[in-house]
C-alpha cells in the first residue's frame, strides 16, 4: 500500500494512529540493503499486540542483524478490514507499508485460541494462500509461535513451520538456514523445511500424515525418519540473551501502557490447572543487577511513568524485596510508579506494599482460584486462607481502595461446598475490613476452568455450559454485598476456547468455515457470537463435546503427543493422582526436585539469585531525575505544527506523546500536588482528529529555566514525523489575554466539488441556522451567517474560510461544508482541513 492510499483510508476508520507505524523507537531499514525480510504478525488489535513483550524481543533481535529487516503488522479492526476489501488493498506492514505477500517470512504470535480467526483473516487480506500446501514458491513462509503451539494441530495446516518454546532460541537459526537455502539456489520450499526440521523446537506439520482410528481419534504418522516429533526450544539462561534496549512507544492506549520488564520466566509452583506453569519450566531469573541496569536504560529511552515487573509469579522472584528497594531509589525521584502484576497471596508482604506505594498505589490482583482449602490443595495452589486474609488486610490497611480476587468454577472435584467457601471467604474479608475500620472495594472475577494440554488436568472434562452458567449465577446472587463487585467471563467463550485448546486437525477446515461466516475478534465481547460458532460446528459435522468431554484413560493418544515440552507424561499422571488425593507437591525452587523431567541439570536447570551478601553492592545510576520542587515554576509557551500523518493523533495521544518526549530528554517537569501528581502541561485548543494545524500552542511548566532554543531542539528530536516545534518563549500574562476572535482554515477536497452557486446562495441569505452539540452534549442553535466571516473558493477542490471563535457561535469547517456546499459525510471526512496561522487573515 502506498503512503497516499494510507492517507486516503485513515480518515474513514476509528483510531487511525493504529496504522501509522511512525512510533518512537520503531526501526525502519532499507528493503534494498537487506537480504531477509520478516513480518512479525500479531492476530489481535494494535492495542493488544503492542503490549506483547515477545514481539518486542524478536523485533530487536532480528533488526540487530544488519542483513535482516523485521517489521510489524497487527490485525486490522473491522472498519479497516472493510476499507481494505472495498478498495482492494492488501494488508501491509506498519514501518514501510509493504504488502505482507512481499516478505520472505511471516511469523504469527499465537497467544490465545480465540485469535485464530484473525490469523486466517490476515492471511486472506494479504493475498497469501491460507493452507501451506497451496502456497507458491513466491509466497512467504508462514511460521507460528507462542504458547498455543504446545498443541498446534487445530491450525497446523496453515503453517509451513511452527516454533515450540522460546523464540529467542530458534529465530536466528531459522534466519541463517533461510539465507543458506537462498544462497544454495534451491528454490524448492521443501528443501528449506528439511533444514528447519533439524533445528530443535521447529515443527513441520507437512512432514506428518493424519490417520483416523475406528473411534475417530486422529493419529499423526511421520513421513520423515528425522522428524518424528519436536522438542521444545529452551533458553537455558535469560542472562545470555539480548534484551530490548529501545522499546517501541505505541500510539493510542495500549492495554499495558507502561514499561514492561520480564524479570523471570517459568514457574515451579506446580498449579495443576496452569499450562504456563508447565510449558515454561524451569524457572530462569534475570540477574538483579541486569534488571536494575535495564530498567534505568529503558525508562530513559521510553519516558514511561510506569514500570511493571513481569513473570508468572513476580512475588516469587528470589530477591524481589532488595530489588524493589533499589528500583524505588530512582523511581521515586523520577516519579515512576512500579507494579507487580502477578502476585501470589503470601508473597505480597507489607514491606513490598510500602515500596510500591512510594510513588502511587498500583492495582493488586490475587488469585486464590478456589474458595476452600480442600480444592486449593487439589489444584496445588499452595496458599492458605490466612495468606489471603492477611494480604487483603495489609493492602487495605496501607491505603489501597480496591483489590481484585480471581476464582475459577468447574475445577476437578469441585462441589457446592467449594462455591459456598468462595462466598464465605469474601464475607470474611469484608467483615475484617469493617472491623478494622477500613474502606475498600473487593472485585471478584470468575471464569470457567478450561483444561489445557501438557497439564495434570489435560485429561479432565470441561463442565457443560449449563453447569457453568448455574455456578456463576449462584455466585452472583450470593455475592450481592456492599463493597463487592462480581465480574465474570462469558462461559460460552470458555466452551469455544476449550474446543480449540484440545483440538486436532479436523478443526482446520472448521476454522475456515468460522472465518467465512464472519467470526472475528472472538475474544472480544462486542464481536463474540456463540450461536454463530455452534452453527459452524453443526455445518462442519463437528460435535464440540468431542473435544471438551475429556479422556477416561491416561493412556489414550492425544493430539499433542508429538509435542515434547519437556515435562514427562508420567509426572502429569502422578500429579493427576495426587490431585484426587488432595496431596501437595512443593515448589522445587525452594524444596525438593519434583521430578517433572524438564531439567537435565547440566544445561537446563533452575536459575535463581537469592539475596546474598554483596548482590547489590555495585551502585547503579538511574536516569538523572529532574529536580523536584514545589516552589520553583518556569512556564513556557511552545508553538508547534501538526501536519500530515500527525493529524491522525488524538488529543490524549498528543498529551502522552509530549509528556514522554519531555521525560526522555530529562527536562525538569513541574508536577501537580495530590495523590496522583501529573506533569503541568496543557494545550490551548483541542484539535479534532484528522485536522491539520500550522500553529498549535501548549504550555509547559518546568522547575528550572532552560534556554528556549535548547528546549526546541531537545523536544523536536523526540517527536514523530508530522510534529514540528516552531517556537518557544517564556509565558507571559499577555499570552492568556490575547484571544483569537477569528480562525482561518484551508480545505482541500479529495472527493466532491465546491460549487460557486452554493456559495452564492449562502451569501444571499439573511440567516442560515444549524444545530450542533456542545461539549456537554447539549443541542445548540448557531447562525452560520454570524459564525462565518469569509469563504473564498480557490478552485473546485480548494477553499479558504474564516470562522468565529466565540463559544456561542463556534462551528467547525465540516458544518459549513455540509450546510453550504451539500457535501456528504464521506466527502467531509476525506477532505484535508488545515487550521492556519491567524496572521494569514
């Protein structure tokens, strides 16, 4: 897609900044000067995909190679898809707007089964054959990766190759194999697939034939003696792998709008329902000093105001408290809030809470999973009721106003008494907060348990939809308590998720039928359509319960038997038996080895760093914080242009963009007082989305004086294309007392015409009234004859107009274009409207 065509489509879609590809720290390399071109695809919206840490890692690794170009693409929203199809435009990458079909490799990150329809949709929009066997020699190799590949069979036919395990361990080997294949001059796809099949962690679906036994169970028969299965690729030590040094700063409002740092991978708590806890073993922690060093560097390169320390159980990081103390040394001074999003009750100590709240309180989610101790022992949760009660009491005592608790229904052996235990626990928590005279809201989140492959519960049945709805409704009715809010995931979504989680290759064609029937963004409530899915299954001759009813015999063949994630089947069987008996298996990080089979204790073994003497003896210098002062205030008036693609940035995006640009430059921002201090930056006008401007103004308050020319230079080098700083001066009272009573605009039509007869009609009228909405949504009647000072037609497609700025007469150019020139909504949306400098009048 050319740049011109992007500009033509963007005015017609919501949140157009999703498709700009000009974010801070994005990498744009020369297509001609690179050999291998890779598109990294995420089959969900931009706001979700840009929060995914894995893509940032692969993006940095690939682009670090001089000969490799890597670009990104996300699932287009429904409105963008409609525009692409209407205009017959292919899906393109963000950085260079290159059609995906031109890339050599197209890699999908598969994090959630209900994104599969988006993956199919992206292939179709790109013009790439959906099934691997149908692709020509000129089409990209399509690769899948991510946690869903621990059972890749429901989507196996779509992929040329699938990566099982840690992508960092594999991606560069695959790139080198591609280069060797290309240099050898053998253009056959099968030759490269054979090269890839020899790489640990790479699965080639076409190297297996599908056979079906008398019971309808699918079995895979290897075609190649050298590729009988696939063993998960594991990064033995995260400290040996590169870490993103310049994270891309997304536009818009990503779901995790903060700096995300992975401090550990893997978990050995051994929760028997948890797939991630099995497939990411063993625990591998990053060195504390490396975390500290990376955090300081990344905060400097990003300008983020929030830092999130990531792992499957952040509170279990071996020296989390001393690490947090060091991090808070500079985060407090630099006004960076720190959150630990994955915490186990019992690991969230009062000392940790005190550290976290130094800047501002971030949210806490605790996952008891079950209400009774009996059921928590069944699932091997390894927390007690006293752990939960103490954690919640401490949080409220230290000033938190809201705590979220996560539970599941439908866990193996669950009985009515276990549901009653959830209610009893919540009532006890509320009673305790009242007794301690603490106010606090408890959010109870409930989801239906979905058995997943490679867990001790992979053989268990998933409870029927009707049962799940009854359980959730019972909890909702019995938790109607003051200060308690119940949220729940639609159990119908869990049904569909359960089918795909334990599905086989018979579902590949079901996926095509679902996509053709209109299934998109099935993980989003607004788009999920359960009846449509059931109809698709019926039309495809598939009974969903075949995949959700479970397996009575642990010796039965499973669709994912050829995928070796490292955990022995015998261990899973033993853990299943221990669950029935309610026996606990201790955490091997602090206790005895559980014998799961992952570690060889030579290369693959747990990596942890306990709080040993001298661990933090080296001083780590954080970003140079801006001086904090409640008295000194130097206010500047900054003028800037907002042109071309920058016109598609909304007002809130602009606020965030400028604040982070100022923070990256370490400029001494002045902050407000209160519980949630904010930088003192404001804009004179809120420019409508899609409108350009030759002269916008904002006010920035610093705690010390900075030369105006230096401020312009430093701020400009942090801004994306389309934003240009044109002036900076010390703010004076005259600036506020110099209102503009008339505002000139220039309009360029891309569709439609400015007719002279329409203008003549308007000029001949005494009054032309319209209705518009005020900022508060009230209807306001405005006389355009009073609001419009001048309209001058330059030609059929270009016009100048000057409008009044009085709040009682204020109108936008679109009002005039519609009323005077009879232009429709599409013609107005595609027009380029430029707000001009007032001295042009």
